[in-house]
């Protein structure tokens, strides 16, 4: 963590201590540690008070709001205040810019920088800073160097009339809430049992979106490498095809991301006899129910390593039969319930 970040966190810690004790007033209860829940009747709802852009995959915004709500003291919370955070890559870590609004007026800002991409220190520091900003502490007032943001601090009750700065309303584009949908993309390899008479390899491609709620929607396509298998009576059976699916997933985040998925798919396989007199080629096209489980391990802010498994229930069971001069020859009968395992690299944008 950079010296600048450590200095910011130390400053906020001092502000918390100073904010807890006032001259002539009994000390207030200490703020809960990150992740420690306050009594349920004291926890405010911060869904509208906190907005983030480009949060890392390992941080769930809804969970972040609940943890910050456990830190904020309700008697010091300004109901008109909201904080917008923007996360951007900074080398191997992150840079986080906080902007604090009251109504449509930007009253202050704060920046944190992280040299490491570790999720734990990032989340704990962001939670602490958000709690302080929502309580009105630790704000940096606009200066000439930051005038490019076209932001003016709101006047305080103790300020004189001459010292009050004019209030500038943000443009309409700035008032709109930040996007809540995150794109996702995966590319990798897959190995399957039961798709074809012999174990089959394939190339797997996924694309979709992650919603604000812990739900992801995506489409998947797997192209199987063409292969062949020997036929006891001579010759070989040439095989190929592809599989498609549209799925929805529930996401459980805990640094890594565990996904429970279900959806519908389509299977298209081809088989043809080679060097078999009278053999005929045929195509198997069928629908399927798809169920999957996957684990995503973040590598950087946007990249992750993904691995998982899927079970498909085809609506019909394929049979591989050769029709030749000697009659029908059953080469293989599939169960119609193949199992696949895959490994891929994921990108979130």
C-alpha cells in the first residue's frame, strides 16, 4: 500500500477518534470493526447513498453497502448525503476517487491509492473511508488545482456571508446514476464425456452480463474438435459438432466468485463412416437442459481464472449406427447425459 494511502487511512482513524469524544459530552460507543454488524435497529439503508463505478470482481456492492451501514453512526448520518466512487487501475493496484454530494452539490472529495491488487485491504479501507465521508469527516475541499472539476463546496452554517461560495448545479449527465451492469467474457478449453462415443475436446466461448444483484446472464458456445474412432468391422467413424446454451447464474462472492447456473441448450453433432462401403452420414440436432457450477479466482482488477463443470440432459438419446452392405451395425449408444469440465480465462469490463 502506498505511503499516500497509509497517510489517508491514518488521518481518517484520527478523525474517527476525534469525532467520538466531544468536550463536556460523554463518549459515544465505538464504531464497529469492518464486517462487524451493528444492532439491526440502528443499521441504515445505504443503497441510495453509495454508488460505484468499476468495482473489482471480488467486491460485491450490496455487501459493501451492508458493511458500511454497520460502521456508520445513525445519529451523525446526513440523509441528503451520497458518495460516488470511481475505481481505476493504477499499476498493479487501484486508484479510488470518492466524490461527496449533498443533493446535487458536490461538497468534497477524497482519493485512495493501492499499490497491491489484494482484495481484503482494498475492501476494508474503502468501507472505513465511506463511513467517514457519510458522517461528514475527512473531506478535501476544492482548490484552484482541482477547479477543473467545476465543483464548489457547499457553505457551512459557521461561514460568513462574504465567504460563501456560489453553488453550481451539476449538468444533467452528471445526475444520472452510474451503470449497474458489468460485461463478462470467457475463452478456454473443455473436455467432455458422453457427448461423443469417445472423450471429446472443445473450445469454449462465453459472453454475458453481471447485474447489480448477484445474478449473471450469459450465452455459451462450444466447438468440438473433429475426431474419429475405429469401427470393429473396418474403417472409422468421423465425428464433429457444436453445443450452445443460454444460462442464468447466482453469484456468491467471497474474494473469489462461486456460480450456480442453469439454462437451456442446443446440441448439433455429425457422424459419417469413412472407408465403410454404403455408410451414410447423419446429423443429431436436439435440445437440452444445462446445469453448471464454476469458480472464478481474480488475477487482477479485470482478469480472472475460471474453472467449472456442467451436466447436460439431452431431450433424446443419440445412437451411432452404420448402414452398410451387411446391414445395420450399432457402433455406440449414448446415455444422453454428458458431463463436461472446462478451464478458461475471464475478462470483466
